[in-house]
């Protein structure tokens, strides 16, 4: 029996994973299996040359008892792009969706109940299996969907966390693989994130070329909230700012929040953000599927001996955005954009 309230962002085994292999360009039908081990040739290009990519998406148990999967097709399309980026055989969007739906159906008992704060997370993984030692892309691959019930990504949840600017380790090169969800980006970031954790911080990555601009915050996009005053604005307004960079993952959460922010009358801007601009922001956060929105209490820039403070509690704008998104995901408000697939 799982204690849903005790779940963290770690792997809990469920009954089934779903698998489908591609051989000579032909995909097999996805199937569910209780065996969590995938046999892989020791010479597979995925193991040697990092030819693999993955995804992350969630199913929510709604207030009405219905199950909702959030923007699954967007994850399918992004995995397609990641695969193309590494010259892998992409998983067709329909096959991706079919596999996730099968993984949900076969593990429905692992969907956390409404209001536990936990969700069923799916980790689709694509790995090149062609045995070849020569340095080049393999075309055969294995696609797996691993479901696992999860709790909050950050131990503090929506309470806020401190971050530290990093300029000594690059997560991804500016013309590299940062815009795709490939394992190598994460392995490359471990030195920085573990060093930050050891000091009690999350890591804020800067652009690899100049280290002047904010790229990502932990394994999430960055958002800043800035007060704007203009003649045309009768009352105080807010600007939602998020980095434009060739090295960051196009976050589906960020995209959804930008839409919601516009609907709330906010100005939404995607542009390069210098680290010093944190001083002009009233609120700041990391955002992604796993953490939804994780507000930052402060950002320490050790190279310049500056701390940007945002207060110990989440600010009103991020709180409003957080609830607006979660209300859609849990079916508490109308899903005007058709973001959720309701699975009966
Ligand atoms: N940036 C990185 C590096 C990530 O791993 C993720 C997580 O998927 C995100 C951003 C957020 O993307 P999404 O909102 O699609 O989960
Ligand atoms: C997310 O899903 O938001 C992430 O940050 C992905 C990470 C767990 C790899």
C-alpha cells in the first residue's frame, strides 16, 4: 500500500512498463510487460555515445474523479524533435500517445487520489540499440514508457527555494543539445547542481557563451515577474519574462503559463535576461512538469557578491498562475485550451 502523502520525486515501481522496439525502420506495436529490465547490446550506440532522449508528463486524478493527461501530444512532438536532433529514428506521435495511454491503463491503481498532491508521472525513454563501435548514429532503438507515482519535485513544494548563479559549469553549449531533452545535458549539469545542493541551493545556469544571461534554473525554465508602470496602464501591471536562448528546453509548462499570463492581462516577454536584471523583478521561479512552479526566495550571485531577494513566501502573481494551471490540470475549471485529454 502506497502512502501517497509521503511520495517524493523518486522512482516507485508500478506493475507494468510499456515497450516498443524499432528495427530496420519498422516500429512494433507497444506492449505492456511486468519485466522492468530492457536487454540492450553492450555495444549499443545509446550506451556509448549518449544517443538517447526522454520525456516527462503527468496524469492527474481530477476533482470529478476523471483522469486527465496534460498536453501529451506536445511531449510526443518534443521527443520527435529530440530524436531528430540526435539523428535517431523518431517515435511517431500516435505511437507515443498509444504507449502512454497503455501505461496509464495498465497501472491505473498507481494513480494517486485527488488532493494528495501526488500524480502519476510518465517517463518515456528512447535509446539507440544498434550495436556499433564506430562513431556514428544507430538507427534501431527501443522506446519505453516508465510510469511512477510522484510527489513534489522540490522538497519545499510551492514554498520557495534559494538558487545560486553558476558560471563555472555549462549545462549545454549555445549551439549544442540544450534545446532537446537528451540525457547528456543532465549528466553535464550534475557537477554544478550537486555543488549548489551541498551549499543548500538550487543551481541557476547561465548561457555557455558569455555567462551573462540566465538560461535555466535547475532542470526547469526560469520565469521572472516584474512590475510595469505605463501611461496606458490604469493600474499597476505585471510583466512575465522568460529567457530566449538556443540552449534551453522549450518547456510545455512555461508555454502554458505564458498563455495564462496573457489571459490575466500580463505583458509576456521572451528575451535574453541579464543576471543583474533580477534586481528589477518582484518574483522569480523555476517552472516545469515536475515542479509546476517553484518560487525562488533568493538568488545568490557569488561571483559578484550580490543576493537578489524575493521574500520567503511565494508572491501573488506566481501564486495566481500556479493555481490557474493546477485548476485546469485537476479539472476544477473549464479547460478552454483543450490541454487535458480526459481518459475515461
Ligand atoms: N528545462 C529542462 C532542462 C527540463 O528538463 C524540463 C523538464 O522537462 C523543463 C525545462 C520544463 O519542461 P516542461 O515544462 O515541458 O516539463
Ligand atoms: C520536469 O519535468 O519539470 C523536469 O524538470 C524534468 C526533470 C525531472 C528531468
